[in-house]
C-alpha cells in the first residue's frame, strides 16, 4: 500500500500545485501508516519533492510522454500505481489533473473527488472529502465507496510546506506499446504573463469600471508592485479589453488566492462564484451600494483612477521598508 | 459529420442555493433550471456551426429524470436535430459517463462534445471518463474547434499558455469559453423543438463510486472594513498586519 501523487514540471521546476499535492498526499500516507510516492515526467531538480514529504519518486520513462496525452499518461500512472500498490492517488486539480485524473479513475474504477478543498477524513471504512459545489456557493462532503480512491486538490487550498527530507528517485519505464493516440501538437503558444492565474497568491482584478483597455496600465502597475497576477470580469474579456484567460467567475476560471483586489467590479453573483474562495477580498468601487462590498473584507469607496496609483505608491513604499 | 453534445441541467446562475433532508439533498423547489452554460454556449453552439457549414447532424444527450425535459427542449430550440434522455438520476459522474457511453458506443459519432464542467457540481469529469470508456482521445478546456477532412484542430488552454492540437476523428472534447457565442432560440426554433424527436432510453445498471453525505452553505463575509479613499496606505498596513496577506 502507498499513496501516489502525480507531479508536474513547469518552467524548469516542480510546480507549486504539485508540491501542495505532495504535502497533501504525505499527510494521507501518515494517516494510513504508509508512505508517499511521487511520479513525474521530466528531468529537473527533484529535491523539493522529498522536502514536501515524498519518500520515493518514480520518473516515468517513455518517449510517448513527450506530450502529456491523457491516454498515455493515465496508462503510465496506472502502471506506477499498480507497481506501488497505491490505494490513494492524488493530483492537483489543474489542466493535466482535469484531463487525466477522471480517465485514470475510470480505468481503476476508483471513486474520484475533483477539486477537493480539505484533508480527507478517514475512519474505518469511511473516507470522505470536501469540495466546493455550486461554484463556491456551497461545500459538499463526498463519500468514496471504492477500494481505490482519487483526489484532485484545488490549487491554493493549503500553503506549501517544505521540511528536511529527501526522496529516492528511480526511473520507471512504462509500456505504452498498445496505445497510439492520434492527437498531435501543432503549436504551443506560451502565455506571456509571468504568473499563472490559478497558482497566484495575489491577484489584482478589474472590471468595466476601468472604462477601456487603455486604462489597464495602472492595474498592471499595481499588480507588478505587489507581484500579483491580473484578472478581469467577464464583460471585460467579452469586449476584448483583456485576454479571455483572465476572465474569472462562474463561466471563467475559479481562483482562491490569498488576496483578491477587485477594482471597478460590481460583484455580480456570477463573478463572486469564481472568487469567493479567496482568503482576503479588497473592493475598490465608486458606488457605495456596489454589491461586492457585502462580500469584501476591506473596501475603499472612491474613484479607482485616483486610488489605484496612490495604492501602488503605498505598496512600493511598504516594499522598500521591508 | 455526426455530433453528440452532452448537456446537463443546472440551476440558473443567479439561484440562491438551499438544501433539504438534513442538508443531504439540493432543494430544487422553485429553482429555474437551464442548460449548463459551458454545454450550451460553447459546445452546442459550435456543434451547430460545424453542422451548418459542413452538413451532418447534432444530437443532444442528457442523463436525468423526466422533469429535465424543458431543458432538453431548449437545446432542440437552439437547433439540435434530435435528443436522447437516459432515464437515470445523474448523481455520480462515473455513472453518468457509463450511461452515455453505453448509448453512444455503436452509434458512430464523429465528435462528442461536453462542457468543461457543470456550474452545479463543478466536477469536470464526464468528458474524460466518457473518452476512457469509449477508448477515444480527449482534449479539455477547448477554446477553438475546427474540422476539415475528418481531422479536428483544437485550441485549448494548457499550463502556461495554449496548445493547438490536431486529431483524426472521432474524439471527445470538453468546451471552454471562446468556442462560440451564445445563441438565443427564436420563435421558429421554439415551435420546431416541440415536434423534434426526443428519445427516451432506459438506464443501464451502473457503479456508484461516490455519494454526497452532507451539504453546507459557504460562509459568507459579514462585515467589510472601510478605508478612507484619501489614505490608501492604511489598506496596505492592514493587509500586512491584520490580514497577513502581504
Ligand atoms: C449566465 C451568466 C454567467 C456569467 N458569468 C460571469 C463570470 O464568470 N464572471 C463575471 O465576471 N461575470 C459573469 N457574468 C456577468 C455578471 O452578471 C456581470 O454582468 C459582470 O460580472 C459585471 O462585470 P463588471 O463588474 O466588470 O461590470 P459592471 O457590472 O458594469 O460594474 C462596473 C463597476 O465599476 C464601478 N465603477 C465605475 N467607475 C468606477 C471608477 N471610476 N472607480 C471605481 N469603480 C468604478 C461601478 O460602480 C460598478 O460597480 C455572467 C452573467 C450570466 C448571465
């Protein structure tokens, strides 16, 4: 028996959401009196996996894994899970997790909770995990009834903890001879922004109150001063003021950063659905009746065009004194 | 081209959520249900555009009880040719995928589309599971889709950017925002929907690997602390000392 964690490389190192998943998996392993094994595709410095709690790392080896195709990857992880006798398998609920975890669950007939937000509660035969439902309006406790269980952890649900520890890394050759995916990559367009929105701890977001795309400079300045990612409301993406991958909300992406600063966004229920998991919410709006203030921790009533540059200055001063 | 679009029936986005039976079941009383936006705006509308340009058919499939028929009829009003309802409670993603796969297996669909997730249970699982059950390639988070000479070109979000992939049909795709613009059904569509075929299929027996034992409403925020617009530095101080967010 063991707990297996799928981890991934991004920009030359192990992804933050993967380290969160290893922390999470090693806590479950401790509860089950077993150890955590990470699996990974790619050759990078793996020492953080050991520091996050993995005792072993299986480096999945097969040329077909050059693209993380769900048909190949789910089979590769299945082979690793069988070799390790894994009963619980953890993913980060990110792009790969969404493509691969349900596929693996189907292969293993494993109950799956996609987007878990808390540690599982395990007692005897009962195994329950909480996840957000109705776009964050509620939390549901799922019971998993199968022998094997898969959990994909919503990014930013827990801070990453790195301690002393090291993992033994070994190559694990996988056999994908029977599978031939017709999917081929034609082109990859890299996101030019440095920060991935779902991974970001700090997010500065702006809405229609900014009046036009030409006014986003001050939003970017504030984000830059904080080291934050930028996001926007739906109409802003629909009008092409900002790229669609910045659209947060019920029909965009859901995020849960430590800090979400909403500027010139009214706080419609569909917008809140994507951001109400944020730990701290700041709202800047000229309308004191804006519904967003009812869902905020801190509010400033006033004109964003005056407040935002002053805020950026204040952040710079604060950073300089740190 | 034969296209299958999976649609689910979800509470309208503005719904105030509540629960019954000691917080073990969603309270649907008085709730307006709609087609899941990702299924409707993006998957179904793109399927219709492809059919209009290239010929073929668009079938919508739904797993659910008879009370979801108004939602299915809306899909027909938007333009789907026919519909299938598998008569089972859709309360486990794997069971839903098994129902759809059992029906679709021998029907020769070239393209199977789903939304990237439902706005009710936010599972994001049925598309991938369906692909596995049918042994098909799968692409999630698709923002663009074109088909020419039996090959699909799909643009989709990946970690740190977007990927353009090509795949010979058939395959399963989960649609994200961007694939198409929402359509509003017109009067003719609504009239025609009444007489379009809606096939009812009995459920097969499926595995139920998960169940929900409790629902809780998310804790809302109760009081917002206001900072005067003339002293934004005060906010930075509070974010540091009180919220510990920076
Ligand atoms: C089915 C459905 C799904 C949807 N999904 C989403 C979603 O995923 N995400 C999303 O965001 N929306 C979504 N919406 C849209 C949502 O209902 C709102 O229309 C949208 O969020 C409003 O965007 P906004 O706050 O930027 O614009 P507005 O509602 O126009 O608000 C602009 C705000 O800016 C303030 N303002 C104006 N000038 C200034 C100034 N100088 N300084 C400071 N403040 C100023 C105004 O007081 C106002 O509060 C959805 C809608 C539907 C029907």
